[in-house]
C-alpha cells in the first residue's frame, strides 16, 4: 500500500522524538521513585503509540488528513503527561512545545491554536482524574537531556523544513521554466491557441489572435464564438460543452469574420485540459486554412477548365516527369491517364523526329520561355497525324523552371472544327 509522504515523514520524526522522551521521562520517573504502572504507561505512550498512529493514518482513505489530525492527539496526550508529572518546566516545554511546532508547520496559525487548546484539554482531563500538582524542578541530568533533546528536535525539524523548501523552490523554478517555454511557444506560434471555459468564454488567447480580432472580441470573459458564422457557432459551442463534459476531443471546420470583415476558414482542434474535474477548461488550437481552401478551389476550377478544353494538354515537372494530362490528350493520342502519369515525357514521343529535334525545342523554351510549331506525330495505335504544338516553361519567382506545359491539337481536325463553327454561325 502506498503511504503518503507526510505520513512517512512524521512517523520517522515522531518515533525518534518519542524514543528520546521515553529515555528522558524514564530517568525522571526513576529519580522520583515511580512504580511499574508508570513505566508501563510510559512504554505504551512513547514506544507503542507512534506505531499505532502510523497504522491509523496508513489505513485511512485520506492518510495526509489523518496524519494532520494525529497532531492534535499528540497535543492531548502530551498535555496529560505534563500535568501527570506536575508540570516540570523543561519536560513540559519539550512535550508541549514540540506538539505546537508540529502543528504550526503542518496546519498554520489556526492549527497551533487548536494544539494549545488540545494540550490544555489534556491537562484538565488529568486534573479530573488524578488532580493537579506543581513540581517544576528537574535534576541536572533530566534538564540536560531536555535541552539536548530540544536542540536536536528543532534541528531535525528545521532540516526537514529546509529540504521541503528547497524541493518546493526547485519545483517552482521548473514550473516557471515550463510555463515560460509554453508561453513562448504559444505567443510565437502561427497557429491560434486559446483556452475557453465550458460555456465558451475566453480565458486566454495567444497574441496571434490579435491579427484577426479586436481587443473587445478577445477580452477575458467575452463570448469566444460571437464572430463565427451562425451555423458554425452552435456547432463550436456543442463541441466545447461535449469536450468539457466527456473529455473527448473534436476537430471542427469553422468560419470566422475577422476584424476587417473578411470571412476566414479555420481547422480547429478542441480538447479539454486533462486532469480537471468536469466541467473543465477547454483548449482550442486553430489553423488558418483560408488561403489553402481558396487555392484548392482555384485548382479545382483549373482542373475543370483543363478537362473542358478541346486541345490536348500535357504538364510535366522540371525533370520531364508527366504530372497530369487532360481528356483531350487521351482522345487524341490514345494514351490513357494511367498510361502516362509518372512516366518521362520522352516515353510518349514518336520516332518521326530525331532526338536532336526535341533537344532544340526544349533549349528554345529554356532560353525564350516558349516554343510553338507544327510537326508530325503518331498515336498509340501507330496512326500518323499532323499536329500544332506549343511548349511553355513555368517559372518560380527566382526564375527557375518548375513545370513545362505542352498544348497541341491535330491540325486537320482543328481546321474542320473551325469550319463547322463558321457554318453554324
């Protein structure tokens, strides 16, 4: 069974201190000629009692709470012993003073007050049983043992408090460094990091929110979702409430109107702070995907436009690997998309022109950015047709070629198509 650290620590200190008290009071009893009943009670109180308190705390569902209550039992019994011995000054000082010191360390000023009352109650209890006497004097030996015991006890307790203080200071330093590290991450991250309560009100927003929301919109206690699209706001509130109650995370797609009135799109992860009772605080980590979504939409529109063109289109990477073709390419050449994607562009060239011809074409493209002309070509089934082809280089801002776009069509078919359109008009 795991025993709380406070219980183990107090057990060790109490056992050692009570053993010293057993020796000191034993000498005092021997000098005063007490009989065996007094020694029997001495053994029970100062040798057996510490172990009984230890087991009481160990078997308790709340060992730390039980151990703090044990301190008041100490005060009661030590008050009884001080009164039973006739309040010898040095012995009473050690008994009552050590109990008060323990109480103030573990329970503060109020605990010390209760310890005083418990010691007084113990003394009064003995007064009702055996009467109160006043015998303040102790022998030199007993006095020396009391003084030495007080010095040792205070030193041991002081050392224990020193170790605990050092441990707490180290823990605070580690916590401070951890908080600083996470604060720096939160304040410098591009993602939006926030914490809300279970009602969806701001508890914290990272500085990155300043780019999107005004001070009033991200003030502590403000509604975190009032700038969201109405359809998304209810979804977000439900996700926060669910995460706070069940602890289950949730990913959301949210739309937010920023301080400039622009509708922005976010991918948001919602999860409760671990280790807290429900309802708890909830962390929101959001990524602005507005540009990504708009880019995806543009690519989708471009893809639709590409498929709708009557001219064949082939796009390669800078190294000549085919990355996409359109439907007109397959209809003209006979090669399906699966036939050519990922293959080198050279694999779909025909042998009607020498390799030097293509080398000259691409040299022109790299030099001037563009080439066009007519040539003979061959379909997958071997039939020959005449085509018009253009090759254009796509370059990044630094001027490096990233892709090549090739557009071509069958010359004869193109003329027939133009004639048909002219007749319709």
